[in-house]
């Protein structure tokens, strides 16, 4: 089989990358915040406030990835490209469940769509294999496995996010009931009793 | 695999690895040994060029997937950051999220 020439993805400009912190630094900050100490959480908040456009930028990065994968999957066939784009739109709508998702949820939905396309591409690429070398066959097998795992992980992350949102909605409901009983301002009660929720609202897109 | 010299004469040996067992085959000396060595050399060069082509192919195919990989990495970390800000802690390598003590 001839080596398939795939179109190289467009490189993101340096200004786009400037809207994101250093990968390693961000990873460390998230890990420290997850460690449970207040200092780690403060560091993460500081980093997110330094890069307020990160949510939008990662969303754009994901859209770029989706476009690249659609182009690769369609392989120059305009009709196929339109059909894949329709499927992407349909999947996004289905995952949104008719609601207007929050910024993190939009990212997660985009992530599920992107990893789904990646699985389709990996399947397509391995289906086109003929009398290939062992190295290429192993590579395609690993690629199919790893993209499937990423898809499963993306779906799991979306599920977990929705479970967390249900818990947070319960807290907000409790705060609303307390505010009503005290005849106080809901936002004020939320700020006093759950200050991190208020900070989250400011930091998350 | 290679040449060995003994008493001023060169002898060619071919080593093969069969399921982890190395076996050495005597190929003689003179013209027969030269022909065997040349054949082995050609096969080795072919293997090397095939391997280089494979690596190029792998890097080419991987490029399409690497954009998605980068986007997914950032989404995952941002959502983890959001969970930490919402008072949750990640447990069991992400299989569950628990409320942080006092939140």
C-alpha cells in the first residue's frame, strides 16, 4: 500500500499559545490545588486570572482539532466532509441535551466530539491497511486503542462534570432557601458562606 | 553475525535470533562467504530503509492526531481546575470526585 499522505494540521500562531500558561506550570498548579492545600488553590486561581482568555482559547484549539480531523476523514471528498460536519453538529446537539451548556461543559462536549472523530479516523486509517509492515500494523493497533481510550475518558469526564454540577446546584438551592429565610440577598449569602463558588464564577469563562 | 579471522583466513558467520534464541550459522570462507555477507548486508540495508520509511509514515499519520491530543489535554486540565475551584478533589486517578473537607 502506498503511504497515505495526510494534510498537515495548521500550526497555531504564537499569539494564540500566549493566551495559555506553560503546560507544565499549569499541570503542577492543578495537581497542587487537588492536593487540598489553600496555597495550591491560590496559585491556580492566580494562574487562571492571569490568562482569562484560556477558556475561549482552548475552545478554539478544540474547534481547530475538529476541523483538522474532519478534513482528514473526508480526504478531499466534499460530500463526505458535509456529511461528517452534519454528524458533528448532531452529536454536539445531542450531548448538549437541549440546554445551553456552561463554558466547561461546552469544552467537555467539544472534547467528546473531537475524540469520537479521532476514533473514526483511527478506524479508517487501519481499515485501509494492506500488506503492511509489522511496525505499521502495530502502530495502527495502538492508535486505535489509545483513541478509543481517550474517547471513553472524555465521556467519563463529561458525566463526572454533570454529577458535580448537580451537587453544586443542591448547595445553591440551600443557599437560596437560607437567604429567603433570613430575607437576605442570595449573592451576599453565597459570597459569605461559599466564597470559592463566587471566585469560581469570576474565573471560569 | 560477522567475519572472524583465524590463521590468516577469514570466515563468515551468520547469527539469527529465533524467538529469543541466538543461533550462529557457519557460512565458510572465500567466495561463498563473501556472497553470504553481501546478501546479509543488502537485507540489513533494506530493513533499515523500511524502518526509516515506517517512522516517517508514523510521524505523518500521528500529526493529525496530535492536534486532538493537545486540545484534549487542555480540556482535561481546565475541567480539573474548575472542579478544584468548585470544592472537589480528584480521587482514584479521576474515577471519582469528592467534596473537599469544609467545602
